[in-house]
């Protein structure tokens, strides 16, 4: 009569000792460290969500402000001479909570206006002459070459949520604390995002979030690709086919010249994907 194989000493170890064993060999570089982290997740020592955040944090340490900033042409600004009704219209249409205040020269940022600071203008019993300059707060200026991990520390220390990005020519764009956090934890949606119809959004250089239900034709038009599959109408269907199963949040696959990570998924479908061009496609090779 055969006896069951006794459990190994490693099986008896608590998770924290298993993790310590995993890191017993010191990684020599960032790539080796990521390999160790992914191996830990594959062996169920680490949760996929934790792995995704750790990879995001390591990625942020390699990025500069220019990689994720909102370009100057896409900035929503408020004129220093604007009236309250005009400003409220801008606030409602944009859904933002912070706005650079500019003079007649778009490159002259005078300060930052918080939408909540406008409330006092509409509830005060004593009407007074309105002036944006009385409400705005000092603007923070950062160079486009600033490291994101350093800027995140500055945001936390100084309790700022927005910075104006400058280059040698003037205003280059803006960056918020939410932009940095999204690089770590993935896309953060609020109630103003739920009705957005954009299938694809760019986040810095070579990084995109893509709705899983994006039609393949829409994806091809955006990226200049020639993907096609008789069995699928959406990019999510093709990605699932590449996995060979329904992936969970945090899982990664190489797909047609892109590194694809599942940002949101449930037990029935995937919802949001992150596409990042691989070194080969960055060098000039177009995805098939």
C-alpha cells in the first residue's frame, strides 16, 4: 500500500517565508527584479494586483514628466478676466477640478483655480466684485525632464495636485498627481469618465489604454495596423484569443508588436487594456 508523499518543507512555510526564500538571491538589475516578482505571482505568493502596482512603481522611476504630461494644446485654461458664469461653463464641460489661470498671453500662467473655490461666489449674501486673482492659488512649475518618482514625492510633501510643465520655449503642458498614480495602478475612472466614448487614450510615449470593446477597424485606423480576424469584431476578443483563456486583471501578453496588460476584468469579460509598444515596434517595425 503506497503512502502519500509527505508535504515538502516549502509547502509548510508561511507566505512571508516563501517570499523571503524567493528573494534569497539578490537581483542584479531591474529586469531581474521584475522576473523575481513575476515568478512570485506565478507561484501564488503575490497577488496579481500587487504585482501590477510594483511593476508600475518601477516603471514610474524610469519616466520623466514629458512622458505623461498633458500637452499645452490640450490644456483647459481660464482667462484671468473671465466672469463666473463663463468659468462655471468651462468647469462643467471639462469635468476637471483644477485649472491654470492665464493672462491674455496663453504662456503666462498666473496661478491655479480650484473649482470648489468658486462656490463661495454663488452662495455669498454680500455680492462683491469678482476677480479670479482673489481665488487662484500659486502655480508650481517643473521642468519636463523631472523624474516622475521625484515629482510624486514633491506632490505629497507640498500637498500639490497639479504642476505646470515648462521647457526652453515656455509652457509645454501640465501634469497632475492622478496622472502619476495611474501609471502605477492603472486607469482611474470617476463618474465623469463613464460616459466617455473614446476607445483609445494615449498616456505618454508608446503607452495607451484601450477599451476591450474597441472595434478592430477602429484600432487599425488609430494605430495604422492591419489586424483582422473572422471570429472577432473587437480588440478584446483578439487579445483573449492570444491568451487562450479569459485573463485576469494584471496578466500580460505580447500581442502583434505590443505588450498588453489587462487593467480591468471580471469573471465574464475583460474591460480595459494597456498597450505598450515593444522595443522592436518602437524601432520602426509596424505591427502586423
